[in-house]
């Protein structure tokens, strides 16, 4: 039995014969029956391929799954499956013009994007994915040889947060040397390269569909978040895009990889932390300070426990201020303190003032100009310390950071990876070279937070074996920091 898959000109869909659909439907029904009989739930049943069929087509990103079903379940010989790419558009990059300081893994990212056109790249936080994708875009524009002043969107970069949008926008303008458009609440300008906040882009995808017809390349940053209907609207609106690319540092934590592959494409490249350690990243040193809580306090659920045991914990907060102050007095690297709640950040800011340190606190309600100025001061080493809410969990690259203090007691694998990644970038200035990436965590004794510590420690150990050091006493931790001088 010969089977032909015809790939659409823009590499978005695959046309298959009705017989293929019938075979896949039969497989899905059979598996669903088995699951029902055994009272079990599987990922396949949650996302059967048949759900993505429409008019005998399915997304290119799912082609490998369809082929696997035909070969493994229906004994179709792989040699009998024909992939017709005759209609596929033949965009050709001219000779790549890349700076000689790019790392090999960044060049690898660029080459994989060109080779596959659709797919997701997984590369660790702090590995320079944004720089790599910016030079991909620069070379793509060079191959088009069109006016820089066009307001027709040709390349759209979708991001999940305003902080990430501003960081991406700045990097793109620096690399491309041209004005880049922005689509978010306060700014709505379109240029041939435009960065858009997902919520705003989804609204435009519904109300201004023609705006998306000219898009040839769409890039989704933090692609592990591309699960919502907003992403589906936005990506489906880019129906003529030849390139659909995703970037993520934590794709394995994606809730629904099958859906991600349908919207963007399969995982085409994975770069591991161990591949970059001692090259572009520094292995983190996690210092976990044991923190006993007042067992006499009465708490009413998790939120009340968080307020009493974390936010208003006088001893814990003093540890944060004292550790940060010791670091600043004895080290050149910057310090970032991450908090979950605005109330907690305000408490820490007041404690620093009592220690004669005026420390900025950035959160979602901070004026955007102030936020940008503080961030730039941190990058330029004019500012050595900052308290920040979760707006700094992603899209913030401050290579000079030497110490990150994590106060939020969470267990999310994605978040802890992003938080650790803030300090891992190598850095060298005129007077010193960064040698350590220190992360201070708290091993809280409260039953509400002890299991969360165990969970995030497990995730950290999987990524960076042997990096966690636990301390029963504050002074032992300080003595360890002294030894790093």
C-alpha cells in the first residue's frame, strides 16, 4: 500500500488521503476502548491525532506521529510512504553573515531553524537563544533585500510578558540596526519585524486578520507556555508563514507537548546544560539555609501560612538582608532578590533602608521607565542590588549577577530553572572575572513548604548534580561565602 503525504507550500499542513484518516481513526477508537476497559488515562487518548485532521489535512508538526502510527500499528512499510515536497516554497538564505564571537551552540540553533523551518529549540536559560534568533532574523531579512522602513509585518516574535517583550525588542533593535515594532497595551506600532505580547497579538489575530497574511516567519519565545487559545488564534492567523519556530529552556515541563507540536512543530534541537558548562555557563552553587518556623502560630491554609511563615517571618527576612549585605561588602558581582508578593518586597526594602541601603524594588506596578532604567543600571554595574517580583523570572539577562536569593518557597520546576538561570551567564569586566553563580534558597520547616523544597531540590539535582549545600546555621553559610573570595 503506497501512501503519499503532500506538504503545503508554506510547510504548515500535510495533505493525506482519506484512507490514512480512516486508519488513524481506527487506531484512536481501538486505543480509547482499551483505556476505557482498563480505566486508565494516557496522553494519546487526551490528544488523539484525529482531532487535528481537517479536510484530510493535519499540521506538519504531527507528521512524525502519523508516520509512527502507520508503521508501528498498521505495518505500513516506511519505503511505501512518499513525502511530496514539490509545492514547498524554496526560500534560500544567502551566505550567513554571523559575528565570529557567537558560540557554536548559537550557530547550531540558527542552522537547525533554517534546516527544519518548523520546530522548537530547547536551550538552557542564559544560553543566548535570543541573540541566536536575532541573527537568524537579520540574515533572513538580508536574503529578502527589502526596505527597512516597511510597516508590513514580515517577522513576528510572540512573547508571554511585557518584561520579556522589552528585552527582546531591545536585543532585536541592537542586532538589526533598525526600528522594531511593538504590540502590547501601551504601544501598538508595526514594522517589518515586530515583537508582540500574546494577549495583544491574539486580539489583532481576530480583528485584523489581513495584518497576518504577510508574515513569513513567526517565533514563539517561552514556547512551553503556548497552550492557550490565544496562541492557537495567533499562530493559525500566520497561515502563510514558512517558518514557525519555538524557543524554550524548559520544554520538558510543557503541559501538552502534542498540542505544541501541532501549533509550532516538533522538538528539533536540545542543548543540555552540561554541554554549556565551562563554556558559556557557570555551574550554580546552591546554598540552602534551614529555617525553623514558629510552631505556635495558628495558620488557616496555605496563603495564611505563606503570609506568616514567609512574608512576615522576621528572622528569615533578616537572613535575606544580611546575606545580601555581606555579599555586596565582599564581592564585585551583583545581587538579585526574588519575591513572590509585593508586600514581601516592600518589607525587605524597608529592612535594607534600616541598614542604610536604598534598594530598588521592581514589580508589575512599577513605572515602565523606572523598571528599564534600573535594569540597565544593573547590566552596566551602576546598580549592584535589586529586589524583584516574578517579572524577573524570565526575559531578564544580567550577566554580572553573582548572587540570587530566592525567597518564594515554590516547587515549580520551570520557575526554579528560570530563577537559577539568572546568575549562570559567564561575565568578565576590566577588573575581574565571574567565578561563581551563587543561589541562596531556604529549607523551610513548615509542613506547607517542606515538600516544596524537596521537590525543587530534586529538579535542581537532576540538572546540576551535586550543587546543593545545606546549612543548619546562618553563620556557617556566611563562612562558606567567605571561602569563595
